[in-house]
């Protein structure tokens, strides 16, 4: 396998997308090249934020999720082509979230199986269309409200699980700048969500 980093490969394919060639073969080659990174991102997001989807009745596996995300990305590049490595990772992250939210919504909309002694069982708690608690929705809203630079760094590190050095390479800034933006995002989130801290 080539020693070329995933980030360098993304930039190379992005440059190809800027030309007149058909987008789909280029994007497929890019996704094939970065499949290990994408599998890691899918697994991290699935098991950390949407673990209930890995349990019965869905038993969703990261490989199945990745297949669906790849299909979304192939459709997306028909109208939106990432102009930078930064935009590519942002697009991947967004489509991963959309896919998992759609799966969670479908699960919540399924009729509950009737139990033989249903009247003896406690009623299940009402679920939202995404399965998120009010506190979780507040946290996501606070993240979305961060300034763009801070939100981007926070998402790449805490959602996509990139190392600070990788984030610096993706964004074209120094590691010190990444650290500063990350610290700023944590301070802002701490102020906004202070009442959620455990006592």
C-alpha cells in the first residue's frame, strides 16, 4: 500500500474533481483509498453516540453504515463537490449523522411488538424521532452554535476522532492553533452547558 497519507490522497482526488472528468469514478477511488479511515469514523460515531442502533432488532454494524454513507456521498458529489480536504471531512461527518439519524427515526417509528402479558409490563418511555434526550439535544445545539473555527475543530477531534496533528494538516494551520480553537470551544460549551455538569 502507498505511504501516501489519507489527507494527501483526499487533496489529490479533490484536485482531480476540479477538472472536467466525471465525478463518480474519482469519488469511488477516493473512498476506496480512505476506507479504513471512514470505517474508523463510522465505528466511533456509531458506538459512541448511537449505540442503541447496534442492539436488537437492528444490530447495525459499522460496515453496513459505511455502505449507506458511501451511497449518500456518491449522490452528493453530483451537486456539491468539496473544494478542500476540510470540506470533504465536513461532508463525510454530516452524511454520517444524517444516515444514523434516519436509521434512528425509522426505528422509533416501527410499531412496538405486542407482548403476551403487555398489561403487566411498564410502559416504555416516550422517544423522540432521533432517540435523543433533551440534554443531548441541548448539547448538539450548543455545538452547532459555536463559531465556525471552533465548531470545526471540535467536530474533527471529538466526533471524527482525528488527532490534533491530523486536524492541523486538514485545516492548514498549526497544531497550536488547533489547540487554541479546541480550548476555546470547550470553554464556550462549558459556559453554555454549565447546569448539566454533575453535582
